[in-house]
C-alpha cells in the first residue's frame, strides 16, 4: 500500500502547488492592473539577484506575458557584485535554458562596501545605493521602460514599520515609483504576495537559489526585528497584519497631523457631515475586548482591474 500512499501524496502536493501558483499569479495580475505597472510596448527589466523573490517575479511575469492583453518584453539583469564564491555560471545557464534574454552586469560593490563599512555595522544602505546606481545605468543602456523589483507584501510592511519606529515618518515602499535619478519607472509586481507563499512556490519550482553572503549573513538587522514582530502578530492576533497592510491603501489625511497634505489652517465648518468624520471609529466599529484584532478587510481593486487575466 505504500506506493499508493506516495502517489496520492504526490498528487496532493501537485494540486496544492497548482493552487498556490494560481493565487500568486492572480495577485501579481491585480497589482499590475491596480497600479498601471505594465503598458503596451513596455520593455521590462527584471532585476534577478538569484534569490527566491526575484526568481518568483521573473517566473510570474513570464507566465503573464503569454496571456496578457498588452504586449511587453522582458529582459533579466543580474548584478554580479563580485562576492567571494559567487557562482557566476548558475543564472546564465538557467536563463538560457528558459530562453530568457539577459544581461550580466559586473561591478565590484562587495569590496567597496567591505572597505567603507566597519565590521559589525549594517551594510544594507550603502550596498543598496551602489546596486541601484548600477541597475539604473543598465536600464538606460538596454532601453528599459520599467524596472521590476522582487519586493513583496512583507517587505512593504517591514519598510513602513522601519520608517515609523526608527525614522519617525509614515513612509513605506510604493508598488510603483519614479527612480532616484528621475529617469526610470520602478515597479513591484509582487506587492500583494506574502513572503511565505513565495518561499513555498520557489521550493516547488526548484529555482536555482543563490544566497547573499553580504547582507544575508548579518544578524543585527532592524528589519529582522520587524519580521519577528509581524510573525508574532500573525500568531497571536489573526488579521492584524492583513489589516495593517490594507490600511496603507486607505489613508485619511484629515485625521493625521501633516499640514503638507491637508490644509488644517484653512479648515472651516461647512454644515455638511463628512464620511470620515469623528464617528468613523466609534467603539462599535473597532473596539475589541479580547486578544483578537478585527477580521481583515480585503482591498478593493481599482475599476480597471477586471482587465487582468485571472486563472
């Protein structure tokens, strides 16, 4: 009977992997539609580090490219930062096997970061700046109209809390923005996707993962503290993380304190009740006596989202 059980388990695993792939593909399609990430004739440069996130990003964009209502081109770009032991042959072999156009950019940012940053200090900031500069230059050279990065939902939430706790600002990681030099549009198609789902998908697809030996080996990162906090919330308060993420798309400037985005000095009584007035968060709406947070509220997609292909 054992062979039968193994066969059944294999079928179940295949079924679950298929469901996961469909969910991620749907979420990527929704993010692309909601934020107008990809348009007709775009040349999208997919930044492929070799990690699970960028592999999943490329895989999803390749899948959507076949069924998308608009035509767009993809080119994968990997930045070889000259880290010791970096397997330079892995990604070219993988991309050639899948028939994906690619470019390898060689720039020794590793030596620069190790020379400038004292031992034990966080290298992420300098490494990110150097990496961005190299990738922006590559995008200019290949004529890319969009730069696709593999940041996911948990990255976006983590950045929001990092800015909140350590920077004193309500600032996150937008799904779409103009690059630092003002010359490129950067998109994050995995914006709605959980990291946990990406990890499971990467394992099921058996991507050739290349670990980062520069920042990935650092244990004293504040971002890891935020990840632990969010993981604890997920266990103790179901729905809290989801609601926090959804809140990033439902900002009410009149109920914050930034005069730069709301004219408090010019505020006058109009005699008309406001939708987001003082009653918006009375006890009946949000108070909770127990340990659980309110059930998560699902984001509403924008009107043009119905044009996105969904499996």
